[in-house]
């Protein structure tokens, strides 16, 4: 003969088991949709945007403007030489 308390314990076991499975699925889903894509993106050297879930390649300003970094250094050096030449008559 089954006591009413045993039925309650059996149901409680099922509730906790269901809650465990639900949390397990939630954690796996979070990792599959958020964590793993971010790790793959960052391992390739790209940037991960969590708001838009976009993996993007960083773009340098010199790629957009067409000016390279050595040209900028050369321009700064020429400007410094011009200042030195103007200061010493």
C-alpha cells in the first residue's frame, strides 16, 4: 500500500529532475548561441559584438583613407625638421 507521502516525494523528485533538465538545456543553449560563436570569432582575430551578435574584422583608419602609417611618420618628421629650420636662422 502506497502512502500519500510517497506520492508527494515521487512528484517532488520529478519536479527537481525537470528543473535540472531545463537548466541544463538553458545553459547548453546559452553556450551554443552566445559563448561558442564569440570564442570562434575571437580566435580568428576578429571582434565580437554581443549586442548584434556580429563577428567583424577590425578596419584600420589607414585602410579607409588610403594613407599609410609610414607616410604619417614621414609627415611628422618633415614638420619637425621645418620647425627646427625655421627656429635656427
